[in-house]
C-alpha cells in the first residue's frame, strides 16, 4: 500500500462522518495533489476499504462523500445528513440483510453492494427552528 493510500485510509478511519475529497485535500496529513487523492480514493473503494455516495446539498452542491469500511468484516455504515447544519449522523452498521434477501427472492436478482443515507433535519435544528417560531 502506497503512502498516499495509507494516509487517506487513516483519515477516513479516524473521521466520525463521511468526508468529501475537497475536505480531504485540506487535511494536514494529505500532502498529495487532487488527481492522486481521487485516484487513490477510487482504489480504496474498489478494494472494499472505503464506501462512497453522492449527496445533493443546497449549500454545498453535489459532492461525493467517502467513509471508512472495515476490511476485516466488510461492515459499512448508513448515514443521516442534516440539510440545515450539514452534519452527518452515523446510523450504525447495516441492518438490511433480511430485507435484501426478500428483495432478491421476490425479484430474482443478487445484491452485491448497496448505499443508504437519509436527508432531512436533525433534532437540534428542529428544536432551534421550533423555539424561534
């Protein structure tokens, strides 16, 4: 594994929420150009060490976000994104095995991977909005 891949993987592993490539490029331990960052993120995702999803956000525009994926057990997480404060809340590891099996049975396909995130307003932002009204 190259230095750039190790550095990116470590930042993803230590992050409490998904991060965009532009965020990674600003991280002090990432001293690589944009092309190297994107190329290595793609590599980490191909090898099952990172997950990504595209988020359409009114304030930040459309960006791809990356998160760490445990190599040992393949566990990935699902996320909630607050449209107001733009925080991500970790919804925990995947609990969709039974539902995926039902869909596979019903539709005859085989699921090899999936991405799931929710967007809305978090409790703190809802409470703040309610208190100002």
